[in-house]
C-alpha cells in the first residue's frame, strides 16, 4: 500500500463505526431497497415485525440481486427473486422451496450487517475486522411523533473523501467565507469517540458567503435580513464516531425564539464518492408556536447552510500536508483523532 501519514488515506479502507443509510420514514413494512456503500452492494428490508435487516445483496446460490423486481419479502425474511431461496435478517438460509434439505454451506453463506434504528434513522455498523458494534450514538429525545416530529432531510452524492467533510468540525476560519458569519466564540473538545464544536456565530454584512445553485430563495436578501435582525444564537455540534454529527442550536430574537436539532452524516459509497445528508427538526422555545411559514422555511435554510459546505467539498482536493497558520483550528489534532477509526483495535 501507498505510504501515507494517516491510515484513512489508504485506498480501499473505510471507517469502523456506525454509518447512516436511510431515515426510518424511507422504509415501510415489507419494503426492500438496494444500497451501495463501501464498494459493496447491499439490500435492506423491513420485516413484518418492523425489524430492519441489511444483507449482502447477491444470493449465494446463483448470484441474483435480492432487491431485483422490488424484492420478495416474506414475514421477517427475504426470498431470492430467482429461485426463492429465503434468508432471515441474520443472513441464514431458512428455506429452499424445491429442496429436501438446505446445503450446509448455504446456512450462513450470506453476510448480515449489524443495524441500529433510533432517532428516526437507520445506521449500519461497518468494521472490516468484524469487531462487535460499539454503543456511542446517544438518543435525541425531542425527535418523534410525541415530540418535535420527523426529520426534514436533503441528501446528495458527490465526489469527495470522508476526511474532507469531518474537518469542518474544527475549521473556525471558514465561517466568515462560506457561511456569512462572524465567529464570536469557538471551542473544540475531544473525547474517545467524539469531537465537539461549541460556537457562537453571528451574521455579518462584512463576511463572504458561498451560494449553492438552485436556492429556493434569495440568500443575499436572507443574509441582509439576518444581519438587521441579529439573533442571540449558539450551537453545539458533536461527531459521534467517524461519520454522524448531531447539532443542537438555540436562537433568540425579538421575533422568534426557537431550538433545532440537526443530524448531518456522510457515508462512503466508494473510494471517490460519499452520500451527504442534512436532517432537521425545529421547535419553539416559548409557549407560542412557531409561524407556519418559518417552520416550512427553516429546514430549507438549514439544508442550504449545509449545501454551502457541499459546494466546497465537491470541488476541493485533500492536502495531506497543508500549510497551516495560527488562525486555523486544531486540524492536525482532528486528523489524529479521526485516524483511530481506520486503525486496528488494540
């Protein structure tokens, strides 16, 4: 392999950890979908009991794709559309309709991926060494029908590296050039499996701003309005593992007082592409409900804020040995922290 400073730059390596692949609302009971992640073809389905399973996509019999023709779900199993071989959520062949017995080699021939469903998203555990999943994804209590409702999300697939994306968590200097913001306070905290950004950023007329294509409204006008009606806002963004970020923010002004949770994730498709997604829920901080117009517009503005970063990520190249200055955040410390997810567990 090529000699590099960090393991995450080795071709064909993908981070050990939880990676979001769908939101719960995207997979109904009895539904089957195909997925492409980590240079592998997978199939996901929700059984009759509501349980979600992810399996390697190709039948070990003669190689048919288990999601072909919409898939063949049966109870909590899935049948191959080619010859009807049936597999449960653990990848065990439980039935061959035309055979008297199941061949020994077929019993555990199909790989099953550990899956977790919580906070309205579905994530799978990836680890090339086969280590058991770790429990590091916290609950987001406001999410759900009894709380703030379901996620509003926007997903895109771009040419980028996961390491390009995660460095945003420590990049204090980009706010004034990408997001139109003036940083009033900024701090990073590193944990064993987490890295947190605590920040207060205020809209500034003197700051630059990236303009994503096909924005549903005038971002320049929105920026000017935000500068005029300055809000007291702060945010707490934390990566839990290598690819899933939770962001909590509160904003108070004369007109609106609200809180929001975001879930941003990047899941590698192959050595050149990642799936990016930003998901948002929002609620009032007072007894007064938020205006309907604001509730509809806020997710759009949140997705655009994420989209500003996407414009940069899709066009940049990764500098293994960047020239850094004293105004940059702890980028090298972040890289050392991130590299743990590509190193063998000790």
